[in-house]
């Protein structure tokens, strides 16, 4: 009986990246595509609000040598029980993140509500970072996950974060990137940045995220800097490139993932009629069906 050859990379760790919306995750996703090509899987392709162990087992049939897994729906990543997972995540200042997400919802999601109205009804704008990490408004669980992560980056320190990743990664990575998902214009953001009442309201709705972000900035990232041998006081090289790479691996990854999405559409919509909510457009309020609602929310 013929068997597959055993290669060294079959025993390497796998990057598992929870992509929190509006944290620079699309740019980081480009990096994963550029490095892992056909071995990079976008979990969003199943078009379901959560990605479970059963979904992973199905995806592995299409990606038998999966080396990186990234997506919005990798909620509570340890539940996937991936041996020796190299967990990665980017966090962003919560006020800046919700303003950016609100602006995106207006420009791309058809949101007609005011920022204040949206804060009161949208799961996207209330402690989303904690909820996606922990599967609910559980700050302690989210902190434990950050301590478990092999890499935690901050959007505000993107290049420093990549420098740390370069020192920690078991792979030699090409970390050059081009900034993605740039807003059509920044009028909404600029207006809200100058409205102290709205920013304070954003803080009230994101107290868990604020505490998690401070924990990451004050404890996790400095610890990872020391581990990687990176001194934040030194000049940090820029990984940003004027031109986005159009390498074979990037194109192959995207074509292969589009094919995977078509297969998933047939499997989940036609064969098994999976009842889970679809993930849809992140500009819309897609997360409400899959997250525990905060019982203390007004």
C-alpha cells in the first residue's frame, strides 16, 4: 500500500489566528497567505458563525497540510483542541476599534443609525474583543487565553508586533505587508475623535475590552518583547511595503480558498443544511447570534 512521504513540516506547529474585525487582521492575513500559500485556510469560508472541531476536521480534508488557520469565527480558539497550536491575535485600543467598526458599518453595511444608537444595540461595538476570545463577556477567560498565546500584537504598534513575531515564530516568515481595508474617507472617524461625550460612551460599553487591552499592552507584549529579544526603545524596522506582493503563494491561496468556499456552500447549505447563523458581512451586526449577551447590558 502506497503511503505519503513524511516531511519535516508535517510536525511543525500550526498558526491559529483569531481575526478580530478592525484590528489590522486583513493585513496580517496577507502575510499568512504569502508565507503558507495552499497550506493557509480561511475559516470564514464555511460561512458559519462559529468554527468547531468538526469544521476543522472537514477543512483538513481539503487542507491536509494546513499550517495556518485564520478567521473571525474562531471563537474561543482553544475549543478546537489543536495540538501545539501557535495562537496569534492582534488587539486594538477599544475606542479606536469601535469608531473604526462603526465607520465601516456606515460605509459598507448600510447602517443608518447614529454612533450612540449603534452602541446601544450592536454586539460589534460592545466588548467584542473579549467576547470573541472567550465566547462571552468573560474577562478572566480572555486574559488566560492571551497568556496562552504564542504571539499577541497591538494594532497601534503593528511593526513592533511583527518584529516580536519574527523573533518568536518557529518559521522564517516574510513579514512585509501593505495596509489593507483603508476607509473611503475618515469624516466619521474624525468627527467622533473630537467628541469626548461619544468617546466616553464608547468606554462605558467597552470596559472589559479596555481592561484586556491594558493587560496586553502592559504585561503580555513587554513579556513577549523580552522573550523575542526586542527592545521597544530601539528603532523598529518598517515592514510596510508600497506595493502589495502578488506572489504565486498569495494567488494560489486565494484561488484555493475560493474553491473551498464553494465546496462548503454545497456541503453546509445543501447536504447537511447546517442551521448555524451565516457569518455574512462584518460591516453588519453578525456576531449577536453567536455570542452570549451580557446580562448587565442596558
